[in-house]
C-alpha cells in the first residue's frame, strides 16, 4: 500500500524541481505543438484549446511557473482587435437592413442563455456566477477573459464555453450536411487573408492599437478587451486602419490566454470540472436546440433559408460560424452581421446578465 501511494509523487514534483526557464521552454514547445496538432485536425478554437490543455497538465503536475497578467491582458487586447476586424461597412449595412429582427433574435438568444445558466446553477451543481459567464452565447475567448475580471472561476468558464463551441461546430456541420449544403468555399477566403496579412504597415498599426488600448483600459473592468475593440473598430470604420492580425499573432494571444488559465488548474479543479462535464454538455445541447427553434421561426418571418439563420443565431464563435457559412455557401454577410451584433451585445450586457442570473439562482436556492 505504501509503495502505491508513493508512486504519484515523483511525477507531481519532478516538474516543480526543474529550473523555471526549462519549464517555460517545455510549456512553449508543447503548447505550440498541441495547438498546431489540433488545428491540423480542424478542432474548434485549436490555438486556445491546445495550449490550455497542455498548461492544465503542467499545473496538475506541479509546475511553479505562472504567466504574468500583463501578458494575459495583451492577449485580451488582441481578441478585442480581432472582434473589431469584423466591423466593416458591409456588416453594418447588412445589420441595418433587418435590424429589428436581428435585435429581437439577439435578445432572444441572450435570454435563452440566461435561462440555461439559471438551470445549470440550479440543477447542474455549478456556481451561479460561473454558470452565467459559461453559458453566455458566443464570444468564448471574450467571456473567459471578462469572467476573470468579474470574479468568476475562469477555469470552469473556459471549460463550459469551449465544450459549447465544440458542440456548436459539430452540430453545425451535421445540420449543414443534413440540409444538403455544398462545402468548399473557404479556399479563396484563406488566400485573401494571406495576402492581407502581408501588409506590414497595417500589422504594425494593429499591434500599436493593442498596446495603446490595453494601457488605456488597464484600470477598467474588462478594459483590456473593450478599449482595443472600440479603438480598433473606430479606426477601421474611419478608414485610417485596416486591421491585420496574422496567424502567428493570434496563436500567441490565444496561447497566452489558454496558458494563463491552464496553469491555474490543480487536482481539485480537475475533479470539479470532470464531475460536472455531463451537465455542461447537456446545457450546451439544450441551448443549441433552443437557438435552432428560434432560427426556424425567424427564417419563416424573414423568408430566408434556414441554414443561414441557424448559423447566424447559433451560440458559437463568430469565426467558426463564418467558416461554416463560407464552406456551405450560406449568406455570409447576414451570418457575420448577426453574430457580430450578438457578440457586442454579450460583451456589453455580460456583467448585467451575470448579476441577474446570480440573483434569480439565489432566489430559487
């Protein structure tokens, strides 16, 4: 019995005994490799999930290193500028044409996510503040980043958000296949993105916006994300800047956020998440189903094809839904417009919705 209990100890403390530089080199190498491997197999949010899972392993194994919060905030700022990249005139015009239906659909989706959050807190055994941020529809990286500033458990929020992202993408691909949509429209989009990424002046200005925005927003709640978002969006709409963020910048930003969160995991947290994983999956599927039912009604009202409306209202990431929309030749402008509108609504109302979920959950407790 004694030798069995002693077995885990060398594994747990061997990493902690290594020099911090060695730990950092191992983390960077393994996190980068995991992100690229996940990306190769088309795993949603690969550049975030890979480093986060590796960092969780390091945290559980007893690593002594921790990522500086300023690096984490720079990651937040990059996410904010990435969101601002979607703020184009075409997206705004598409939003204006059906703004009343889109606002209704956005509010409905946010309300449905709040209901699911209350149910998760009531019956899923998850803390109400964490459930509120974890079930927020879309803007997964943003919700993880903002939850940190508002005192929720960002480790569990990250798990809930990306369990839902995986479910949304898998169900979205299944729905597209069942509806007989043709795939194969992403190659031109990828080529345009590659050519755009070669503009070094825009790249330099985009990085400057991230740095200035994070500095200005460092003392505001979620300011490291919101200030670069607003600053970058304003500059892009005014024509001063065309936001350019190549893959390597996004990889560093997502890797920084994932590593910051992952290194804070321990055995107690892993046990907590593992026991509640079935509830997280059920909650994600229920939210997807409710959004699909609302998409069917909205498609009837607007006279649009169901797949476009489904992708527009689906509670997944904007980038993932845009890729599916391009591949299936759906109405990409409409999908981006509604996803962007909901993303901003979720970011702006996230704290308020979280407070309401907490208040209602405590009333039913």
